[in-house]
């Protein structure tokens, strides 16, 4: 487990249980204050859940144990669970990313070193059991989605062909939705919203506070549902104790908001109000990464299997003068399954960095929007048209037109016959 899920659950006002087999991970997040309660006793855990539900209290719980045991307990006791997901590292499912049920984390590591074939067998058995309990729970009304971590693909590889939408192969996807394909893509990425970061290099709390206030002043919470969420997120950031290392913040911002924030921060540096700031973003963003299992999962024109977007983004970021530009293989869903581009812009208060912010951040976001628009994603087409109208003197995103299939068929028959 990371701390993000448990912290997000409480910020959103929910009740959540995160299963984790590695006790050290739980201890780290508990000591940081990112998860509120810890137990290996499922009866105790659900007594906490009942109490939290009764008092309408947000609560995050770390279950020290296997996710399959947790799900089967829920199923056997007919406990109402609205939302289910999985973030197991199934891109390395046979290399230790998935610990099979009935085996502790430590036992799994020993078995992995001693008898890898037996370990693989146990993983496949566990994945099939994992699928069966999810099938039962979703039948009862729970909503499940894949994080894009290759969980459903691994279940298919373990012999469960019914998890495939067509029951034969994975070409048409799976029976349950994917995090990006069905949720993040249409809501966020197609509209240009993604995880924009800034780091106060002075390492001063007061600088982070000042940038928070600046961000709050620039976000129009009536502009969209995303901006309403963003305004609430930044407004409550300090009370949620989100910082565990560098004085950094992350905000789901679109192209326009990223540029506004970057220019404002650079102005604040120029005036001596704060020290230098480094802008960046997560690789799990609109344009910087190609992965058919996650970042480009909702691009249906065939290019989701290619890696040209991340490469174009990388090259364009260099040309536009960004301070740090990186292109790497792997991350998030594993080596050979994605190409990631990362970047950073160090704001030193200079006018030159104003230009880098405007040109670099626009390119970094709108390239992905263009690609998504060409794949006929409705949100991306709308975003591209709006950008073209507003920036007509600066450039133009080519909008792909839908093909008249009857006309194409007629022309082919006319040229080549029946």
C-alpha cells in the first residue's frame, strides 16, 4: 500500500480498508499519520466500520493480511461494500508483485527463491479465487474497477477466460472497467486535467503556505467540477498534513491552470516573496506516458499500443527549454509495458522562465489532448476546439473528421469491384 489511498478516503469523507501483506509498509504509513487504524483481525475491523458508519465518520483502516481473505470475509458475511479496486503489482505477478492467499509475505519471498514453479502455481490459484469472490461481490451490487495494474490481464493468464469481454481473448477488454479507460480518461485526461506538482526548493513551510494561497486565489471553483474539487483540496491541504518529505504539493490542473500557477509562482520568486520553485508532474498524466493498460487505455484508434506521444512530448519539452526532461521505460505498470516522460521547470524569477512556462506547459498538455481528439474522444475534441478558438493566433490543433463509412465502402467497390 501507498499512503495515498487511505489519506484520500478520509479527505473524501469515506470509510476504506486497504489490505497489505507487507507489515513494514503499514507501519510506515501509520507512523506518518496517513492511515488511522491497523489490525489483522477482520471482526475487529468491521466493528470499526460499523461504528464509523453509525456516526458518519471518515475512517481509513489498514488490514494486515491478504486481499482475498478480506474479500471472502466480506462475501461470507454479506457486508455492504460500495466500491472495490485493486492496486497489486500484477505487472510482475510471478516475480513477487502478487502474494498468493494462504502464504505470508515472508513465506512468499522464500518460496519465490526456492521453488518458483510452485510459487507461480499458487499465484494462479489465488488469482482464480480472487476473481470468483469479486464476481460474487459485484453480483451483489459492489462496483469494481482495475487500476490499470494488469490485474485483470493476470486473471485471464491464470486461465479465467470469462473475465474477457468476448470470453475468448483480451482484444475487446474485460468485463470490469479500467481506472483510466472508463474513469480517469473521460473525466480528467480528455479534458487536460492531470497531476501538476510544485516543490518549494527553499524547504520552508511558509513558502509552501504562500503557494497554496496563490493557488486558491487562481482557481475558479465555479468553472468545473474538477476545479471545485481542486479548490477544496488545496484549501484543506495543510490540515490534512500531506507533506512527509519535500515541501511539495500536487494539484489536478489543466493546461490553462498550470500556466497561470507557473507564471504566478515565478512572479512571486521575482518579487522575493518566496524562494525558487520547481514545477513538475506525475508520469500518470495527459501526455507524458504511453501505456495501453493505463495512460492511453481510452484511446481507441490503435495508437494506444505505440509510444510516439511520450517521445514527442519529451522532445518538445526539451525544445521549449524545460530544466529537466526525462524519458524512461517502465514505471507504474512495469518495464516494457509503458514509456514515461517526466519534466521539471525551475522557476528563478526570470522573464525567460515565464516563456518556458507558457510554451512548455502548453505543449506538455495539449499534445495528449490532440491525440485523444484524433481518437474521437468527445472531451478531447471539445477541449481542442476551445483551445483553437482561444489561441487562433498561436497555433491550431488539427481536428480529425469522422469517416463516412458508407462513402468509403462505395469508393472501394467502385475502384476494385465487389
